[in-house]
C-alpha cells in the first residue's frame, strides 16, 4: 500500500531548497581523488584562533549539560567588543537564525519583503516560510539598486534586506547610501542589514551601521562568527538592534539555540585580535593575486569588499564548475545563474589554493567553447 502524501502548507512548494557547496569528502569520494580544494562557501582558509580551539577543548566535558540559555558570558564580551548594551544583542544559531527570527517576528500573510537579486538566497526562503511575498529587484552594475528597491516598497513592506558587502557580487553600499535609505523607508519597515563579511571590508566609506543602531533607527544589523573567525561548523551569529526589536526577536528564539562549544569558541575568538588581522592580510594577498591573474587573462571580475570574487568566465559557468570539479577544485555557481550564466564565485584562499584555482580555471576555460567576449574591461564590474 502506498501512503498518500500528507498535505503541506502552500508556501512550501514555492521554496527552493538551499544548495550548499559540496564538502571535500563527498567530492573526493565521488571522483576517487585526494587533495581537493574547496573554494565554494567563503570559509576562512586559515581556520579558527588557537584560543578558540583551546576553549572548545576546555568546554567539551560539559556537553552533557544544556548550554547557558542567555549566553550571558559571551553576550557580555560581545557587548564590550561592539560597544553596545547587552539588551541590544541577539545571539543565534548562525546569523541565518537571526534572519529567520526576523521573518517569523515581523511578517504576516499579505506582507512583503524587498531584496536585491542576486543576493543571499535565505532572504527569499525566510519570507516564504512566513507566508509573505518576496519582492526581488535586480542589481544594477552589481550594486543594490536602491531607487528601484524603494519603488517596490509599500505600506505592507515589513522587512527590507540589504547584504553589505553583497553575496555573491562583493559590492557594497556607503554610509551615506544607508543613511538616505533609512530616511526614506516607511516607519513600519525594518531594515535588515546583513554584515556577514563586515570584517573583510576596507573601503573608506564603508558604513558604520552600528551608528544607526545607537541612534535608535529601525535597523537590525546581523554578523557572524562563521567567516573571519572561522567557526562555520559551530553555527553562531548575532544581531544588533534597539532593545524593543531585540525583545520582539526573543519571542521566536528556540531555547538553548547556541551550543556551549560555540559560546566558548566565540568568546575566545573575540579576545584574539590576531585572528582578524592575519585573516585580513591573507584575504588582501589573495585579492591582489587573483585580480592580477584575471587582468593578465583578460577576465572580467567585480572588485570585492569580501572574501570572495564574482568572475565572468565568458563560458557556461555551470560547465566551468563541472570541469573544475573534475580537477579537484570546488567553486560556487549558484542561484544567480539565470541572470549571470557565465559567472562563478570563488572564495579567496591561501596562496597554494589560489594557484590551484587558477590552474583549474585555465584548464576549464580551455576545454570549453566561449559564449561571448567579456562585456567590459577586465577588473571592472560588467
């Protein structure tokens, strides 16, 4: 007897499942190779702080007990780190959970959200889970098109998502851009400002988003320990907003949502300034190396403020990705494919990883027919 499928919520059928980058073990198992390189998920190639590893080892004997639900010790350290009161902080199981909580907290059926495309796919997913309407506005010159996004905003817009630097393009909006945006958003709309790659940004006019939190504006700034702190496997992130927004988010937070090892590692990471410094230096060296390599080859790419680059292969990017995978290099060709079918995203790695990427990139492009000439000069946004 075949059981009839159980009925699900209508919204479920509109959701595109998240497709993560393939783990190295899976790639090596499928291809029968060893020594593969993963440059697909924007992970930190240097790994976490030694202090974080030591903190996890020290905390390991206590994993039989539930973690501290309020994250009291970590929250105190984080408040000092970002210079905000503790009541302005929300800790989550990755910054993904903070975004998800915002959708569950503020969206009703019939409401809508506004976001750029391509950008982080979970903005759309979280909106759909809450039975609201995601309004996606194409980027312009790889930047958030704020005038067009504001044109899609109305009295039922509850969340306005901005990823800064944007994933996958690596572009950013300036401080004045965000100040003007906040002035123009409706009073009933929350600006969700995703700063997953904040620590990598070095542009002089990159926004000081916490200034707007301190001013009491309607903004939720999200950050993560997954990227520069290299704690992706522990899933820990946080949000910062004025106290009434944080209190509302707490209503949707599951109990014990941040595990005890993550709390210990995150607190130790904050105390190790060398983790950020060495990761930035590695990232800058990789950015310089790959930029020069692409320019030498006449390959167009988008200048980045993050730890990845958006690159025009001038070929079918899916096939480029497959060819590179066969050579043991995992890169990202994602949900932006319909708008940018020749683009891939590559994480900036160590010198050895970057050289390996270029070798595989050259071989893949040589093996495939060119779709078209790059639309702009190499090293600039297409």
